[in-house]
C-alpha cells in the first residue's frame, strides 16, 4: 500500500490529468474516496508551503445537470480553492483546455468557523457572513465525460492544472435572502445560454455548505472564518471555446459577475 506522501508525490506533478495511465486508482486500487480527498488537500498544502494559500472550498456536481456529466460521483465532490486560482469580476483568463465549462454559482463568505460532522443547514446559515455571485472556469480533462477516469482520481487531482474561480463583488446579507429561490441566467458573448434557480444546488446552497463541512470533517479539516465557498453550478454548465470573448452571469439579487477570455 502506498503511503499518503507517496500518493501526493504521484498526483502533484505536471501532466497528471492528461494520460489515463496516470489514474491514481491504478497505483492504489483500494484507495477510498475519503483518502482521495486527503491526497487532494495534501497536494494543495504543498502549494501553500511553496507560497500559495488556501482561500476556501468548492462543491462540484451539485445540480442534476452537472451530475449527468459524471453520474457515478458521490455528491457533492469537495474541492480546495487556492489563492492563485482566484480572479475578480471582469478579469481576463486563458482557456487552456480544448473543452472548458462556465459554471454559474452562488458563493458564500464565512463569518465564523464551521466544523462537522453533523452540521445541518440551519447551523450552516448561522456561519454565513454574506452571499455573492461567482463563476467557475472549469477545464474538462480528456476522458472525463466518457467515464474513463476513476472517481478517486477526479477527486485527488481537483484543479491540478488550470481553472479559475471569479468572485463577484456584490455581497448580500443572509438576512431575508432565500438562496433556494435566487434566479440566475448565464450568457456567452451576449447570447443567453441557460437559466435556473438556487434550488437546483442539492435543493438549497445551504445544504451544500453543510455537506462540505461534514465531508471535510472526515479528513480532519473544517471551513474557516473568512474563507469563501462556491456551492456548485446552478444552471447546466455552459461550454466555451477558442474565439469566445466573455461570459456574464446575472443573479436576481446577487447581481452580475463576468469573465473575459484571452484571444
């Protein structure tokens, strides 16, 4: 059995998500999904030791539309957000993959620490400072949609290379704000792509927040005061490709957030 450090060594190297022979499940067939999350966080902590920072966490595959992309993945998949991957409203990013998706998400700013297990949505709400709009620019590695990568590998290599999270600047207090009913529309180059409401994210983005806290508790981690959390794409992820110039997401109350694409 490979040690945790050996598995982190294996994952934390260039090109890990480009060749199916690099699937971590081939190296460690008995690796659990929880241990795969330990590998992911361990790899991110190495980046912190090299000068980066962990600024929060994300959930993936929280809507039915996103779940259809990888139907075998337990929901939610938890990811770790590095400061180097955070961008601001209107920033320009490169599209480094042949297939890239835009995900329109309800973001959360943490008011205080939130530690699992057994966190419920009401307890999660008490830990929220504010909600805000966010976009994830998510490269899709070859073979993912065809089911060729193991779930363990998908979790372990989360954002190993490429991908950004664009944070909107409009903060809305949780008082009298109902994230389940928050509407959103997304467009690419000014053309409407999709729309939905917050209930698509596991029934309530607060359910997502509680689930992240509980999943992190399995590996001895927790959500920290001041961190940001993005709760998964509300409408179906939208494809962008070379030649597209920008994407804009507009929420009912949270407002707008946009990202530009380098030529």
